[in-house]
């Protein structure tokens, strides 16, 4: 299709709201801050698609900075506890990504990073930004691997150019 032929990111503002509602109702400012971190995550995912270990490390730092800009005081009680759990998982994965220059080891850490971003978006939402939860069944020796994207076009971060379009959209989140 035409969408598969281009590599720039399609805007998602005009898409109908077909994604499921977040688990928590939270301050829209928290959602905006999470959406900023998600945008940084997408840049990191694109560095994996390019199979560029140096760029991966740089983009991982951008994600860390975006996450540090999220005001955890905007969520309370159970939502706050869940955010702290997800944030810890995100932080651990980012440290693992930054600790190596081996893109394959970085990709291993990208999987739990993606998992914690997915849980965060499911819990809190992105305030109207749409995320696509995508899956490649062949990643990690056919165990499969998930990632998030800001558009439907599959750009596989686990294989890069070797299998760029291997995968499918599993869910839409917003």
C-alpha cells in the first residue's frame, strides 16, 4: 500500500477514536507528558529500525529525559503506585540499552521497555495521541516481540532492514 512505501510518520490526529479508554482517569497534563515520552520512544524505536547502536544510545537518553519530565504528583493512589512500577521498569530497560554498544543486546532490553510503555499507555492514556501496539512473531528466536509505533506501518525494530515489514498491529491505544 502507499502507506507502507513511506518512512515518515503519518499524523494520527484525524483518525477516529477507536482505541479503548485508559484504565485510570488522570490529569490531562500527565497524559501530555506521557505523550511527549512516547514521542521520544518512537524516535528510539526508529533508531532500532535503522540498526544504529550509537543513535539508539542517544535516543534512549532522550527518552530518559522525557520520562524525568513527567510529574508523578499528577497521579494518586493506585494510579501513582502503578506509574512508579512502570517507571522503574522503563528506567531499568533504558539503563540496559545505554550500557552496551551491541545493538542485539540493546534490542533485548527494548522489549521490556516496550512492555512498560504499553502498560503505561493502557493505564493512563495519551490524551488523544494514538499508539499502535505491534508484534513480530519471529523476534527473539520465534518467541515474538512487541513494540509501539505512532502509525500503522510496520517498521520492525527487532530486525531492521533484514525484515522491515515483519509484524502486525495488535491494538490501538490512546
